């Protein structure tokens, strides 16, 4: 299995389609096929929700046309489903034009950053930071480890829960990415186990 | 209460869930309130010592329980795991006192109060408590509250009474009829200027009773004199459930500006509707019942109700009922105005009659009596002076009225100009954003042969964006330039000018057949250029759309309905793609980018119409099989 490539989903209606400097530079840094641009917020949200099993950074505008979801609605809908997608709000507005309730929503639901769309080098920096964070997360570490196994191993039953449900490695990864209750529990257990192993000196870092 | 009540209910959290009955035993039959069963513990916020004195009817002794909240506090600090001990783990002191058998009831005596209670605080408490029980549908047996203070002499077992509603100028109430399943509602009768009641089906939120008291200027003056300018008493609509106030409304704020307006009564006024009554002009009492209105549920934080369709409809219903008084307000104002005008005219007529009478006397009676004639002269001059003064006054009065209307119009336009400016600056910023990103890309990457193609594209795109910016600023200038003023103008004439002068040449060369159908005209006070731009935009869109057609048609029709002026604008071009009807009004949204469309025109059209409080929408096309029809609705100004 190929490792899921990082997807950068840009949902913004004020960019020049295909050749906006922001899109070009993102393509340069992360590979053109990794950058997906939606001008329509409804379609963008649909894509994100359909691909939650991927590693994703979302760049999201706040204003959209009539009949489309607002950026805040899209943001809330994503965060309702998962905490593992990093969302960076990019807007042409200045901060004091954004309503207080909207700002509160963004902070409370962990928007990674709010940045002005004027400043594309800064946006690229933020995406790099998000990508780095993502690589060091449990699900990414697990993915790397899973990838070191043969395809047959990955699809073989690996874990049986107390209730008798059987999971393959690939399924465990999906559960974590989709932040299901089982996925969340599993994520916690893996971290605890890692710390436990380190503490007992059974494993050393860089081992 | 008896000992078991105190022991197993009062001191235990969440006892409400254990209830089997919804109502307390007779004769009270009161609905139990409080879903979580923790409210009683709030008394510890008031003071650290609590004495519960309670006695059931017929019992021969009164139970006294002493609760020392400090002790609980101490216990929780002492306990190693920092976990608060269960209330039941603490033994509270109690004893019995002798009492008369007929006595009954419960007293909570709070001492060691944690804050200073000034007379102002006590007054505030009194005021809040007085609103706890509905003033119009009192509980039976009564729910009496007595306030007792050992320090303030004004509160010695003082009975808390609801404020009588006095001095109002208008009043109306509605009820319901469960048997016929009907709800009453208010209707304003234009002819008589009176408020009538009518019946309709019971609404989704269930049947309600509603009393509204409206205070006009005069009434407010009387009220303020009587209550020494304490107008916190006139404070909008309160909702009572089964005779007891619902929590969100009980909150006190000494400053009017910080008051909660959860029904959204005042919010509307700032949006435009200055003639809508505000919370400071209305006392309203709305009665609901747990059984009849089960969908109106308090939100857990007690700051509002749970937002559902039923609550939204209830809010709407309340606003509709209150708005009736707005119509009365307008009616009364017009009436006053016409009374003043009529009086002036009558005075003018009387002076004229008087002057005629003097002339008659002069002619018939004192023609040859010069000494009398001399005496009459100053009188004649006086009458003439009076007559011209009155004529001038009438003129002045009319001018003043016109001025008021004009000022109100300007005010409305200025308010919406703010929104308009915000929208336009967003358009400008989006363009600037594109330009800046492209310029920055040059700065970082130039020269680099890998990007040569992009550099060329960017150069021409920057040029295009600059053109867009020029267009947008032109639009703004057309509104801001100093030679453009507010004026009265006829929309019909303005459009005739456009159709038969400005565009006639284009229509001829493009071979476009124009139909112009105006049933009514509409006079607008505003910026003519501002409105002209709207139609120029739509017309030029149509001309572009008709480019490839052979039988070209444009039609513009207009008429008045009850509340607005309605314009239809149609062409028989290829029409608007289904699903795009709203999208086309968005900034930079265009399907004609190849023909130089920038997606700004309709955006500005919509924003301008919104600024006039109107609407524009794409409706079903008039011309078949293809075409586009826009419907523009401009509401009447309130006068």
C-alpha cells in the first residue's frame, strides 16, 4: 500500500483558478496532484467529508456566494466529524471585520490559524507547519509502521475487541482517522503503550 | 415539609427525577419546576448559614434544621481526594419547636450573608420578585412572597406585589378557545385606526394568551412622572409558564443597553423599521402552559429557549402582534399631523370671514362716519397681518413635513450605505489580494525559466484586475461624487430616458424590439444615478445575451402592489442556467468571462437594491422557450 499522500484542499472563491500564485507554490512544495481547489464551498465540504481517511490540510475562505455554505459553517461541519483535519482560515477580510461569535467558534473548535489571503508565503509556511504536525501524529506514525508490512499482512485480522469485532491494520487506521469512538480509544491506548514501553526502558528512542 | 422530606429530598441532589406526579398535592396543584433538582443549593451563594423552619398542617411541632455551608466547604477542603462529600454524609443540627396546629409552611432564613445588601439591592430584588408571578393570571391559592430585613426598616414582612400596569395609551389582548381549536390574533384596521381581534387555527407552538400594553409619548411622560423616571418597568414582553416567569426574562440589568433582547424586538428597529415598537414602549405578558406548549423548552443555560421551529414561530407571532402597535403609532402621528393642519386651515378661514365682515361693516354701516372708519383701520391691518401669518404657517408646516420625510429617507440611505461600502471594499480587497500575490510571486521567483509562462499570464492578469478595480471605484464614485444629490424622481421617467434616449441607438443597431409597460409610476427620493446604474447594468447584460439571437426582445413592466413597487425585466436570450439563479449575484461569478464579463455588475446591482431595502431575483422567464426574467421589488418608504 502506498502511504496516503497529504492532500491540501483549498476552498476559496477569490483565487485565480489553476494558476493563482498560492496554488502554484503549494503545488511546487507538495506536488501538484496534492492540491485540490474548490470555488464552491458546498462542493469543497463534500470532498473533505468523503475523504476523511486521508491526511488533509484545509485552507478555507470565510465569505462565499449566495446559496453556498459560509466558511464558518463548513468549518463547523468538518470539526463536527473530525479533529484530525487541520483547518487554516484564509480571508481577504481584516480580523476586526469578522464577527465575534465567528471568531469564538474558530478558537473553540481549534482553527489552526487565521491568515490574510494577501500573504501567500505566510500561508505556505502554515501549511508546512501543519504537514509537519501531521507527520508526527499517532495516525501517521501508525500508517508508516503499517506500510512496512506486506499487503497480505495489512488485510489480515489483527485485533479482536472485547465485543468480538475483528479489525485489520488498515481498518484500525481508518477508525483513527475517522475519529470513531473505537478509533479514539485506540489512539489513546497506543500512546499509553508507547510511554509505558519507554518508561520501563524496554525501548529507547531511535532504537 | 416533614423530617423525611428534608432528609431524603431537600438535602439530596436531583430528587425531581424521582417524582411520579407532575403536580404538587391539592389545593395547590402547582406544576413542579426545575428539571435538575439543584436550584435549592443556590442559597449557599447568598449566605453561609441557613435555617429551615418548616411545619406541615396538623402537625403539632415545627422542625428547625440548621445548615452551615461553611462546614461543607471545610469538609471538602479537608478530604484528601478533594472530592466534595455527599450532602447526606454531613449531619445537620435539627430540633423541634412547639407550634399552633393550624400553622403551616416553610421559611428559609439566610444569615451571614456574603455580600452587603444596600437599599438599592433590596429594591432590585423586590422588583425582580414582583415579576416572578404573572400579574394577570395569578396562582390560586396565591403564591405570596414576603421580604424581611432586620436592617432595612422598609422591609418588615413586606408583601411583594406585582406592579399594576398603569398609564398606558393602548391595550389589547388575545386568548384561545380549546374546544374550537382556535387562537385569537390582533389585526390593525386601517380605516378606523383600531386594533381588532380575529380567530385563526392554533399555531405549532400551541395556544397562548397575550396581553400587550403600549405607551405612546404622552403615556411614557405620565409614567415617568409617576415613577420618577424609572422606566425599567416598561421593559418588553415576558413569558410566563403556568403562571410563573420563565427564567431568561427574569434577569436584571440596570443599564437599558445591556438588557437581553432574546425575542429580537429591538434588533429590528436598528435594521430599518423605526416605526416598530421597542421594548421601552411595551409591557407584554404572554402566558404558556407546560401541557399546551410542550415544545417551548428552556435552554439548559436558562438564557433562552431551545431553538426549534416552534419557538421561532412563537417569536415571529409575538413580533407580529407587537407590530400592530407600530401601525397604531403611525396612524396616531398622521392623525395629529392632519389635526394640526386642519386647525390651521380653519383658523385661516375664520380670519378671512372676519376680514370680510369688517369690510361689510365698512361698506354698509360706516361709510360716511370718518371717525369710526379711522378706528377700524388698525383693526383691518391687524386682520390682514394675521391672515398672512396663518398662510405662511401653513406653508411652513408643509415644508417642515417634507423636510422630515426627506431627512428620514437620507438617514435610511446612509445606514445602508455603510453595508454597501463594506461589500464594495470586500470586492476591492479580493482584487488587491490577487494582484499582491502575483506581484509577490514575481518578487520571489523572477527570473526563473520554469515559470516563464506564468510570468506572462500574471502580467496580463494584473492588468485585468486593475481594470476591474477601476470599474469598482467608478461605481463607488457614481454614488459619492458631490454633484449627486437626493432628489424626488419618477422611476418611469428615468427608465424612459434610458430606453428611449440613452439606449435607443443601440437597440436600433442591434435590432432589439423593446416593450415598455408601466401600469403605475413610483416616485423615489434618492440618488438618481445610483438607481440608473442598476438598470444600465441589467440592460447591457441583456444586450450581450441577445448578441447571437435573431428575434431579439427586451421587455420592462412595472406596477404597484400593496407594499411595494414591482418591476419585471426580461429578455429572450439563452437565459440563466438552472441552479445559477442565486449564484450569478455573487462577486466575480460570471459565465461570460470570455466576452469580458467580470462578475461585478449583478453583484453591485443586488447590493444597491438591498441598500434601498429592496430585492432582486431571477424568476421564471416570461419569454418562451428561453429567456431571463428579473423581478425587482422596491418597498414603500414608511410615510
